[in-house]
């Protein structure tokens, strides 16, 4: 299948890549902007467990035209290695009204709502050691 030139410009972007150590609540990463025309995103979250800790919950959010951030992907991890992913499409008909401020629960997505900017928010419980989390996103247009 032929690729659109805009796909090359989007590329793989890192939303979050860091060691998980102390407990944090609703810590937000810098936003990544892909510009207009995003029609789908592939999100991958790779959790490499070391020791300790209790839970890590992370949300990928997209920005609505109003500036409000809304959850589109939520993952939960505890004390085992895991890789979780989802492919979301702007072309999915959304017939249910979503309230932008309602948080997704672990291992759920909201398909059909894709903006041009994305960020990662996380909450961790407990103290981890030797544990990392890598969250990457690929956006495609047209």
C-alpha cells in the first residue's frame, strides 16, 4: 500500500520514557503536536518491571479544539512486565457523547476522538526500583 507523504512527517514520537520510582499523582508530560489531519494513531506502552511498587496507571490524552484534554487510551500496570497497545481511528463514528473530564479506567480506549496534540499523564502508587515505562505514538493522516 502506498504511503502518504504526511505519514513520513509524523513518524514515531515518544510521549513518555523514564524510570518509575516514587509515587506521583496526575503528572503530565509535554505535548507532542502532529498538526492537522491525524486520522489514526498507534499507541504502545511498554512497562519493564524491576521490583517494589504497587500500580502505575497512565493516560494518553488528545487536545480538543477548546483546549481541553480528553483521555483516549488508559493502561494499568502492577508488578510484571507488559506491553499494551491500541490503534485508534478518527473515522470511527462516535454516537455516544463523551464528557471530556471523565477519566478512562485502566485498559480502555475512546475511539473516534483524535486531535492534533497528544500528551501522557500518569499516577503511580508505591516505590518502584529498576522499573521503566516507555510510551510511544505513531500518527498517520489522510
